C-alpha cells in the first residue's frame, strides 16, 4: 500500500513487520531519531547514537535500545507511548526507514528477565533503562 508517492522521496508503507532485510539494515545503523509528543501535543525529536547494533531487533515487530541516563523524552514515552523511529543510511544507499509503534520503558533487570539472550551492553556500564517498541507500521523511503 503506497501512502505517498515513493518517487517524491516520501514514505511508502510496507507493512507492520520487519523482514530479514530490514532487520539487517537496522543492525548496521549507528544513528536513530526518536520522535515523541507530550501532554500539550508538543513534539520532540532526539537522536541516539551508538555502534552498529546498538538498536537491537528482538523479533519481527519489536526493537529495543538502552538508555544510560535520563532523558526528557523518556518521560513523554511513559505517558504517551506512541513513538516514531527514523533511521537514515547516509553511507551511499540513501535509504530511510521509519517505524511507528508503542514504546515501553523497562529497567535493565526486567528486560534481561524478559529477553534472556541479550548481549552485554555496548558501554562498560549497565544501562539504567531499555526502551522497547512494538512496531505497528514500517515505512521505507
């Protein structure tokens, strides 16, 4: 289903699951933008960076990343869990991927109980929180 004209550089809805190619694409990304909104309807967009694989694909419709320190948009996620994640591959492919879904914040201990095969954190310190997103819509540009 085409939502907007893909030739114009706008997004095309490709479904609600991450196929093998999209999971590989995410595993290679080093930057992600996270869009949220607050109780007044004001939007916020922050970015997260890390080594390839810092955003982990947990299954065909769930991704997660670690949070090492508090961030204002985590408060927004707790109250208003609808988020959009944007990955832009600037390495020459010029492909963008947007995931829309419902976020949930878990402490590290709870996350490791729920997902026992998680690799160790990419930093030397344990994360304070994990943000998981249940992916509802997947857009490719």
